[in-house]
């Protein structure tokens, strides 16, 4: 039996004794004429209708508030917090129930708004921070990637969703010790990344939250400061020793005349090597005294073609890109491109070697690519280290100085072996910046 029927039967039962008593008194008293009988039937009908009507009214007074409470709870279950019950008051039992339900709706609404605002703020922070944040499921599939992670992996969040970590080159972030430093080669950049990993549960299942921060530049800055200190100390001490050695050698050479050719040649060798060592130290000192770039408008096409024309040992093919102007130090960028083209020309074989340079603009960044068909680079991680060189007469300064220039302009310089073929590619990335205008 339903609750509605039980309430109706109880209401009818409450009035049943009085109704029976009234009808008994009505039909036993009075005369028995036709008029009296008709009047008794009329009163009987009125009493029965009133009895039934009051029972129905009592039923509605009980059921309507329950239906209101049910609708309110259903709305709260559906996270609809705008509905409010009428008749809420604290001096009435039913009104107090409505009052507490309305208070619950207000509280849940405030909680939901607070949660939405916190989630929006967290999402905005994750999108704006320059740190890659990714979430992986237990089976190593990507569940979340912020904007920095999209740039790092070279794909949008929609394409990254549900991809396996190994497919996007991040299998090591789930297996390596955390926290730690990883060497990663990704579409958005190659370098060293500080990695942190933690676990959390979503829908009852374990997930991994991975944070990747590019620390290549910070580590390079620290390395550069260490090399600069070393160069300054060594340069000072060696120069203090070279000056008297050179002076004494020249004095002895002048005093000997032609008396002893062997001694004269030895003194001349000492003087020549002292001069060479002095020039060698001066060249390294350039790395420690690189001036800040003086920014001015620079047309990329003129810059590239002007530097390409300076390389006379071998013709350089220029693949023209879009017309674009950037703000940069033209002298420093010319030296940078001269170094890259010189390395490419020296790397290609005689006879059938080729060197090309081109540029493109993507997402507000200018990318200049110098490519050759040489044998490639055996160790791409050490070529930017000062003093490291693979050339017989190299100083190990050209690429290190070039990267310093690129980073001083807010850009980057990387070298990689050509994919699927022979040769090497140098990628110089510079911001077009607010001062640059791309010509359409």
C-alpha cells in the first residue's frame, strides 16, 4: 500500500466514528414523512461529501510538502542549486525543514562556485606557467597536458590524449628515479629537464603527475659562469708569466745575434709560442666578455643573404622564407651565422658537398636552418661545451659563442643530425617579438 493511500485511509478513519454517530442520530430521530426523509438524505450526502473532502484536504496537506521536499532533493542531486522552497520559517516544524533545505542549497551553491573558481584558477595557472605538466594513467597513457607540454611535445592536447608515453618520447619520465635530471630529445626542444613525479588517484585508479622543467639554460649559465671565472683566473696568471718570458726571449735573441743558430731558433720558438698562447687566451676571454646585444630592426632576408655571400670557399644555397623583420644585434647575429656556415662548409666532403640556409616563421618564432650533407656530428651533447672541438686546429669557441649570442637574444641554438639522411642541421630559433613585423 502506498503512503498516499495510507494517509487517506487514516484521514477517513479519523472522521469515521463521528460520521457514524451523526448518521445514527440523524436517521433515528425526527418524523418519517417524505419531506423528512428527503431532508435526511440531503444531510447525509452533505456530511459524506464534507467528510471525504476534509480527508482529501488532510491528505494533500501531508503529501504536498513531501513532494516539495522530494523535488528539492532531486534538484540538489542534479546539482541544481537555484530552487528554493516556499514557506520556510523557524517557528514551524515543516517550515524549519524547508528552511534547512534552503540553507543546504545555498551552502552547496557556494561550494560549487568556489570549486569552479578554484578549478578555473588552477587551469589558468597550469596554462600560463612555463613548466610542462602531464598526467598519465596506470597504463602510461596521457590523460592531461598543459600548454607548455603541448609546445614541448609539438602536438595539441586533443592529439596527445590517450597516447602511450613511449609514443611521445616520455617513457623515461615514468621509469627514471624522481626527482632527477633527464636528457630528453623532444620536438619542442632538446636538453636537460628537471623531472618530478608523484601519484594521485582519479576515479579510484592510480595516476602519475609529471612536471618537466627545462633547466638546460640554467645549467649552461652556471657552467658559463664557472668557465668565465676559470678563464679570468687562468688568463691573469698565464699572462703575468707570458709577458716576462716573451721579453727575456726577445732580449736574449737580440744579444746573441748569429753566434748560435740553435739557441736563436729556440728563443724564437719561445717568443712565437708565447705570442700564440697570448692570442689563444684572448680568444677565450671573448666568451667571458660577450656584450649585451644592441637591438635594432633587422631584415632577415638581407641578413641571411649578406652572410651567405661572405662564404667564398663553397657556394651556399639560400632557401628564402617569408619576409620578416626582427629586433636584434646585427653584428652579433652575423657572427653567429658566419660560425654556423663555416662549420657546415668545413664538414662537407670535397667535390659533391652542399650547404644550404633557409628560414621560416611559426607561432611568433623565427627559425633559421643551416644544413649540410656532411658526415654529421658524433656527439651532439658536447659540441657546445667550451674548449671542446673535433677540428685539428679548432678552439672550441665558435658554437659556444654562437649559443651565447642566441640565448642573449631570447632564442636557442641546437644541432642535430639530419633525420633519415646524411648531414647535420643547425636550428637557430629567435623570437619575432613585439618589435618585429611579419610582412604578408
